[in-house]
C-alpha cells in the first residue's frame, strides 16, 4: 500500500475490481463489515471508502440488497460525466451523478446501521457515506428519529409474509420466524422497536400485526386475548433478538469468539461451582455436554409459548 489514507487505498482497490470486471454492474460490493474484515480497518474507514465510490457514481445503495455496482454509460476511460463514470487514474471525485432520494438515503442508513448498530448511525455518517453534505439529508427527513422509522419500515417490507395459513398455530409459527428473520438481518431493529407503549408507526410493521391477528381470527379468543397473544410472541422474539445483538456487539468489542471467551472464563465458573452450593446447576452442566444455542432456545421457547396459547384456546372453546 502507498502512504495515502487507508480509505482511499481501499476505494482504489474496489475501483480497480469494478473497472476490471471482477465486479460487474448489479453486483454487490463488499459491505462495510466485509471491508473491515478484509483490510483490518475500523468501520468509519470502511464507510468512507464506500462513500468515495458512491460520490464517484460507481456504486449506489439499493434497498434490501446493499451497495451495488452501477452500469457505466460514459465512453472511454477518462473522467466522464455520465452515470457511473468516475475519474480515471487522474484527479479526484466529481459531484454525485444523480440527486439524492429518500430511498437512497434509507438504503445507505440501513447499511450503516447493519454494520455498526444504531449508536453508529448519525446524520453526519450517513451523509459521508452518500457523498453529500449533512444539511442535504434534512431536505428528506427531519432528523434521525424519522430516519430510523423509515429504516424500520423498509426492513419490515423486504420479505413478504405471504397468505395467512388456515391453522392458527402454523400462522403464529410463521409470523414469529418471519419477525426473527427481520431482526437477524437487521440486529439494531430489536432496539428500535423496543417500546410497547410507544410503538414505531410504520405501514409494514402494522401489516405484520394485522397478519398475525388474522391467523387468530378463527379462534374463540377475545379481542384482548388475541392482541395479548400477538404481543407475547412479539416480546419473546424481540428479547432473544436483543440477546443476539448484544452477543454480536460483544464479539466485535472483544475480538474473540464465544468459544474463546468461555475458554478464558471457564476456570472462574468452575471455581465458583466447586464450592458445592449449586448441585442442580452442576448436574445439568457436568460432563461438558451442554452448549447454549440461541436458535435452539428460540425454537424451544416458541413451541412452549404456542402450547400455552393452545391450552387457553381449548379451555375457551370448551
């Protein structure tokens, strides 16, 4: 590498891949998280590198996809001005080739939040990623809160739920797994949707609630019981998804895997348990056969929750 700033060196390499055809129009370029892994840089550096390519018109964020390569319409290899034509081997970036839209703004914010969480999402960081001034963003959204609302709506609209199954339990299962899928793709969502008394008002989130309630339409549950059943499952999925997000943050903060962390801390747990005050805990963890898997825990808890709702439906129908 040269002595130029790391983000420019990364941008130059990605630019080379685009112009050589390694990355074709429509291909997804490495995300900020992938850039940090490949080059060993901070998220901020990765965001600036992708921001350079956006400013040059080589790539653009696509909702639900990521940052993709644009088709080049300029002729030659010089510093054309057409869409996707960035500078050649010479001077710096030109102006953004197309006006900023709310869709592009939301897509860029989604990519940033997916990589760094809501704490890393600021209007200034999003503006840098898009290659525009921070004030330009305020022409489309009044502030971060509204931007997060739009991001949540976009995230909930990525994958359709499909038709409501005729059997209520199948519907609630599918709805719970759909919601967990949203949170798995966008870990920050569990925190953005955390309040029950002040829910985020979005069309797609409301459509999910409507879908779940339709799953319960043929049951004898009261209106309140149906809503409580929906919120119970929502809270369950949200709680485990928050744990997912905290686990990911811990891995990023410490730089070690869950197994490595447990290996380092196992002697401390063993020393505490050796006192003999935890016979039941010792009985279920002895032999080293237990390994906590959040996906397995999710399935276990979901089925027990649905068993409880089933019991209530049977009692009500009787």
